[in-house]
C-alpha cells in the first residue's frame, strides 16, 4: 500500500443516469424539486420545534437532529448532481473525498440516531413512570453527542485510509456521486485493509443498530398488546409509526447499497436505491413526521397558517 496518495488522477468521471438531453432535463427538474422539498421541509420542522415550547421533548429533540442530518446529506449530493446534469459529469479528487466524508458521516449518524429514537420510544411506552429520569435533558444531549462523535470518528478513520491510496486510472466511478464502495475498485493500491474497515463499520452502524431497534420494538409491541383499550393501543402505536416507516425505508436502501456488494452483487443496479436514501427519504421525512403527528400539525398551523388553507 502506498504510504502517501501519489494519485495521478485529479478528477473522476461520474456515471449519469442517461445521456439523453431530454431525460437529463427531466431528472434535473425532479432532483431539484426533491432538494427544495428536503431543504425547506426540514428547515420548517427545525423552526417549528424550536419556536414551540410544547415540542421541547426528547422525541422532537432527536427529530431536530434528524432534520439537520437530512439537510446536510442532501446538500452534499444534490447540488453537484444538478451541476453535472447540466455540464460534464466530473468531480475533482478533493471534491470526491469531501462528498464521501460528509455523506458517510450523515448516513452513519442517522443509523445511530434511529437507534436512540427507538430507545426513546421504548422508554416512553415500556417505562412511562421512569421516562423523565431515563430521558432527561442530560441523557438526550449525551446521546446526541455520541451519535455525532461516533459517526464522525468512523468516517475520519475511513477517509484517512482512503487518501493513502493511489489512483492512477481508470477514473470512471460507476455511480452518480462518490461513495467508498464505488471508489475503492479504482485504486491502484491494495484495498484489503479499507475493505475490512468498511465491513466493520457496516456491521456496527447497520447490523448492530438494526438489531437494537428490533429488540426495542419487540418490547414496545409487547407492551402495546398488553394495553386493554383500543384507543390506548392506537395512541401508543401512533407515536412509533412515523419512526418505523422512516427506519424501514432507510435500512432497506442502505443494506442494498452497502451489504449486497460484499456478497458479490453489482452496484450497477443500486442507483435507484441511492436516490431513495440520498434524496427521497430526506424529502419525505418532514412530511411523514408532520402529517402523522398531531402535535406537529398543530404547531405548523400556528406558525404557517397559509399551508393549511
């Protein structure tokens, strides 16, 4: 392995969805629309929660963190994609590394955040008498710090290992943005250690967190089934349904992109899945949490009455 990045490749060519100008214009419009919805929707969610003291609870504190991550992840991918759809599909070496860094940070942070949110729902439904103690302000802040710190440390280590690689050609990335799984095959150096690091990160940030979420919801569902009244069951489940929908969408696409290549599957058919977690999910999250949440809808109606006319 090279000890320094003696790369002769100064830019990479990204694979577009189509070379047809009309299709590119259509895709530009769709992706721009998704980006506007994601950025504005998540910004509104953050503003609504901050300006409404009634929403200053652990669940909405984590929702602010999720909205911030959605804004950052979509801003990392979409602007460059829109530029490439209108010009040539290239990205500089530094731009590629930066895109990997911030996108992977967001993806791994969201996986950890979903786990923290699942624990919050477990505490609220399974331990209601101790909820204020289990999820006090200090605990919530600590969980948020751990989410951002662990995910940031993970990608920092992986980026350090990546920039030590040499890239001397080819320079065509079989994707519409930069990710570690699509970049490593282009290296002229040995990527054995890098692949091991990716597998370890996948096991921790995807497999283990997914297992913890399943365990949490196993206890949650068990507790809900013990509730005698139909209204009580409905109310308890409604507090978890939005989280379950987002987690399902997110994990299905991330597992498809990051786990199947390790099992010998090609990344060529993963572009649609990447669009879902990089653009569609950030755009849908505000709508899922606002349209399915009575408290958020009431706060939105007070802050933005024109949205409900």
